[in-house]
């Protein structure tokens, strides 16, 4: 058994002693048999070199490869061990909680494979590369047991590894003890297709609890895929204000079908709030917002702020759009200033953006601003393109006039 943390950064040399670089990562097959297929080496120049494990000879104090190796590349169904598994969250079914992968355990027999993961304190200590007896003495002093907690790969099923997520194979009766807010937080890091599959293994009430803890954008994406009967069942567990905002994003016919299936009390609340949607936020939109590309670096964004926002009354957020002009992320000015000047925006932007639509009632907009502690909301169209923003000051000023 080999712990990845113990060989990470080791020197890689050829069989005739020529220095190649240092071990940076492994590439493995995302399958039931997670075979290590390639080695990623960081060369002296800083460039990454990928070679297949066919050239790997042995792993000892140094890693030895054949001298006549050839460069390779990442192929379909292959993932990076560090990027896609290490430090990522998994759902610990036995412990009924979400935990982090602190180390990866490898097994070497005929081939090198991922045997499982270590989620224990000892895995974290190994990762920190603290030498000697110091960590043991320190932790024992505070009566902290230093152990490895091993989870076999046989108990882990890829869910969204390309986005850095993994989950343990399910046992439905064990999931009942996992907190809905933890599951919601976990699902927001994956895509809607995987989230729908996951929700199917929960009973209706538990699934509804999880959905009610999701942000409004994720709720909307899910409801677009639900049948009217299923959507109506879930709406009974969601705040009416957010339920209306979800309904307003759906086609009129589907919206009416869902409402017709609600009980009289909820139907009355929903219809009252839908009437308010005639007083929507369209007239409050301001064009004073800044958009950037996800590949822009902090230095470039700061330069854009200086050049393009001279006449803005305020700037609280910077919105990130893709090549299709679709809104894909947001960063606050404070977050921007805390980053390294050469850091690309996509690395720290928030992807789950809280938004409003032209039909969103003023009352619901103000509730969103308060609930999520925001200073402004972007207003988007059906193509996810920004039409403008609505600020907290503008909405509250309008509401105060009506009092």
C-alpha cells in the first residue's frame, strides 16, 4: 500500500540516472477498476510532462522510469488524481456526514491502482508533511486520536469527478441521517442531471427538504425537468416567495398545470404573489454593471474597473459571462482585491449566481436581497444574458414610496 502524499514531489529519474523532474500527479481511469494509467511530472522548466505507466520501473526513494520514454496526453475517461479526487468532498454514508479526502491510497501489484481514500486525521498530517514525532505529541496532548480512516474504492462511485465531486455508493436507509442542508450544499457543486438521479433515491419529504435548501437558481433548473405532479408535491415544502419565482420562469401552460394541483391554501398564497408580479422590477433596472471573461486575470479586471466605471454610482459586484454572453459567475469587489494579481477569475468566482427576471415581483426581489445579504441582483433574460442590475437602494426606495 502506497500513500500518494508520501511520494508526491519525489524525484523522477531515468534508469541511467538522468533527472527528469518531480512527481506532480497521477492520471487514473474513472471506472470500477481505477487503474493508474499515466504519470504527471513537473520538469525543471516548470512544464508538465505526461508519460504512461508502461515506462514506470519502480517507486522507491526516487521514481525510476525507462530512458526511452515518450510523452502522452489525457484521454477520454481519464482524470487527474490531485485535481479530481484529492481534497474533494464525499458523502460518508456510515458516518452520516460529508467529509474530505485527505489522502489517496494506492495499491501496487500487477498494476498501480487507486485502492481507496483516507479521510482521517493521519491522512491530513501526512499531507502537511510534518516530520518527526511533533504532530503525534501535539495531538496526543489534546487527546486527539491520530488514525487513518480508510474508505475503499469499492465504496465510492464517481458522481461528477470532472467537477471534483465524488460520492459513496448509496444505501438509502443510511442517507436519512444526513442533514438536508449538507446534501443541498453538496448537490449545488454538481450538475442538474446528477442531482435528479440523487434525489430519486430519497423519499418525497426528504427530497423536498433538500430542494428547499438549494438556492433559487438550482431550484428553477430542477423544476424545469419535473412533471407537474412532482413539481406540485415539492412546492408544498418550499417558501411561497421562492416558489413563485420558480413558477414565473416556467412556461405559462406548465405553470398553470402545477398551480391547479396545489391545495387550496397554498394555491391562494401563490396566486396572490403572482398578482404582485405585475409590479415587477423592469422599471428599476440600471445599466451600471461590469462584465468580464472567466479567463481574465485580476490585474486586467482592476484595469477595466478603472477605465469603465468612472461614472458608476457604486460597484459591488463584477459579473462573469462566457462567449455566448451568458451569465456564469459573480465576484464581489472585496473578493477580487484579496486575490493574487495574476489569478484567473474562474478560479474564485461564485458559479451559483442569485438572479432576478423581468417578471420577478419587487417584493420577492427585496426578500432575495435580504435573505442572501446582497447589495444588487442581476436581471437576466431567458437566454441567461444580463439585462441590467437592481440595487438594494433602488428597491427599498420604491417600496418606501408606496407606504
